[in-house]
């Protein structure tokens, strides 16, 4: 047996025994689950799974046998999974305040974020409310998002140029869109974070470090959560030093940008052809005084991890959703044609231009985006919730500080709610369809929740919908999309940071004659 595995098991055993000794015992009516062994709980079940798909299948089978709420014990810690949309709404909306906290983040997560609680991991309380309110009401206010319309147009130009250039490298005009979509989404968020346009080399350098640091910490630092600190320093020094080098490179790239915003004038100016925006996410963070901590200001390092959170959370989720939606548009020629017709009607009225404000007047475009999110939500689970006190849900006890998760992908595929749920049919979101007027915020009946619901709903929901509609519309406007040799698209999935296409299609793009 490998030494690292022995250390992992030893650390798990020690931490579980300590948890058991110092946790008061009381009779609990936890939701049902598979038989749990002492100390290891249900880890034997998870050991038999090799992928996210396997875990989902395991949970679905348990829900069919045991009911809509299932307990999986990881060691002695209960993890509650909700597999029913009605129960999920009751927990996250009706009992929202009780279910609005987060589990205490593990050591690797705290190392990644310099031990500062970012918005997505902060416990429910005054600091979380203040940071989230700044993001939603200040930075992502509709007027602020509109101020970056020129930036979106600039990024769109970069994306179209990259796709055109890549297609011209081969005689059959074939492109792999995944990397280009990720670059575009990262570029617009980087612009919104720091308020200025950067050259492609700088964008790529920052994207590379952001894209490397999270997978490295997830893959290689998880063992730090289980191995005693002294042993980790002895046996895991090499991987920890690699992580520190990535953190140092991240600081080298981002801290100068933050300090430049701290010291810059507040007046908007023009520098050559590059427009310096007066307000950015960094600017909003620098204005914060943390009321719960005596009114102190955020440090540059804290601003950095909050910006990193925005870049990480907003890039892959939107890029993944964009790739899935475009793959369906390629696979469904009739959908692409209907989109083209709607776009052409708008463009004719505007003298050849597709204006951002016209997106809300394009119901079929919105239906396509909504159907993409229903059929292929970027995440199949929400970030884990934690309850702030013991609470009863559907007759079961959910103990304080237990982890609660929701199987969100299954809600959009429920055949009790959706007709032919596995089919991609944007018309279902049009008048008379089974998705007409669907509320993805969960304030009314919950049919799908690609952004979560309740107090922890994704704060960037409006921005994500805007970017999805804007880029889908313009990609279809500029190019005709098709698969190579008429092959069908493979919609198999695999789990990375998000749930992505296992076999991304090679797509042929041809500029439209009227573009």
C-alpha cells in the first residue's frame, strides 16, 4: 500500500475518533441511508464509484428505495442529499435562513483563499451579507452591467477573430470551440474585475495561473485535510511548495492591478483606443468597510481572492453552458434556422446591427438558452449548504452543521414535469409549452434550478443570462454551424470543474453571406 494512502487512512481514523469523542450523543432521526459502518460511515459506497455519474446513479437508486431525502455518512459526518424539487424548495426557500450557511471549509480550500472566507464559502452572517450585497446591488446592478456593453462588444470581436483564424488553419474550416469560449468568458470577467482592457498575452497569463491553481489544490491538497500537520510538512512538502509557487505567481499578476485601482483617479479617461472604466469590481471592494470587524477595509490580498472567486465561478460555468447550447444548435438544424430568422428580423430593423438591448425582444433566443440550461446545467449539484440549527424536514431531523446538497440536474429531467425531458425543444419555453413562464429563482414552483435558489442563489444569474444570450445570438449571426460530415453530436458527459462534454465535437463554421 502506498505511504500516502496509509497516511490518508490514518488521518481519517484519528479525525473521526476525535469527532466522535467530542460530539455530544443524542438520538437522531436522520433521513434514511445505506447501512453505515463505525468510523468509516458509508465511505465503502463511495469507494465503488468512479465518476460523478456513478455517484448520481447511486443517489437516484437510494432515493427510489428510501425516499426523497437520503443520508450518506462520510466518517461520522452526515451528508444529506435532496432528490425532490418540492422538498428542495421547502428547504432552500421556505426555510431559507436555516439552510443558508456553509460547512466549515477544509484546509485545502482555506489555503487556496488565504484563509479568508470568500462569498461562496462564508457562513451565513453579517460579513457574508455585506460582501454579497456589494456584489449583487453595487457591482452587478443593471446600470453597471450596461456600462460594460462596449467591453462585451470588444470581447465578441476577439472571439469571432479567434474562431475565424482557427477555421482558416484547415481546409475543412473545423474548429474546437471549448478553449475559445473559455478565453472569451474569462476576458470579459477580467475586464469587469479590473476595469481595463488588457492585451491577449496578459489575459492568457492570468487565465493560465487561474486555471492551474484550482485543479492543483483540488487534486493534490485534499490529503492535507486528513493528515496531521506535522506529517504533512514532512511528507508533502514538495506539493505544498508547488502550490505556493502558483499562489506567488497569481499575486505577481493580480496585486499590481489591484494597487493600480487603489491609486487611480476616479475620473473616466481615454488612453488611445483603450477605455478605462470608472467602476470595476475591485473599486467596489475597495469601498467596503467590514461592519462586523470594526469598519476595517479589505486588504489587497483579500480583494485578490474575491476577484479570483468571481473569475473562477463565472468563467467555466458560462463557457460550459455556451458549449452545450451551441452543440445542441449544431445538432438541431431546425433550431439554428429559427434562430437565424429571429436574428435577421432584428438586424433588418437596426440596419444590420444586433444591439444588446434587443436581446430581451427575442423570445426564441431566450427559449434556446433556457432549454440549454434545463438539459445541461453546468453543475449537477449545488455547493453544499449547512443548517444553522437542528431542523425538521419532511419528518426527518437535519442536524445542525450537517452538509446538505441538492440533485439539481434531475429536476430539469423529471418526466412528471417535462414532456420528453431528454429531448432538446426550446419551444417548451414559448407560449403554451410546459416551461412557459418557468421561474428559475424558485420564488414560485420549482421546475429547474441551474443557478440554485434561495439566499444562496448564484449572484451572477442576470449577468450569466445576458452573456449567454449575447454570445449565442452573435455566434449564430456571424457563422453557419455544422458538424463534420454530418456526424451526430455525442452528448456524453464527464465531470471537471463543471460537467462538460466528454467528446467535444469538431465543428465546421462558415461565415454567413449577410454577416
